[in-house]
């Protein structure tokens, strides 16, 4: 499922995000969505979320 649409992402969902420092390498970090930070209905680079671990990044995959 696409990580560019806010409607696809729910709090508690298992996702893979790319952290700001990993944008060049594309390394993904897995976790559970704690908060959705992007207010717009979609974003071309992925919706920004905070994971329950405290890490912040843009959603690339929804599991």
C-alpha cells in the first residue's frame, strides 16, 4: 500500500519509514505508527510519522 496517502496510514499500523539521515541511502526502519505528523491528505515523498520508538520519518511501505 502507498505511503503517500494519509488515509492509508493508521495509528498502530506496522510501517517502514526512511529517516531524514537515511534519505540518500534509502535504508528503511520498521516500527509502529504512534502519531501522523503530515496534515495534508497526500505527500509525494511519503507521509511523515513518529514511530512508537520516537523515530520520525516518511512512510515508504505499509505492512
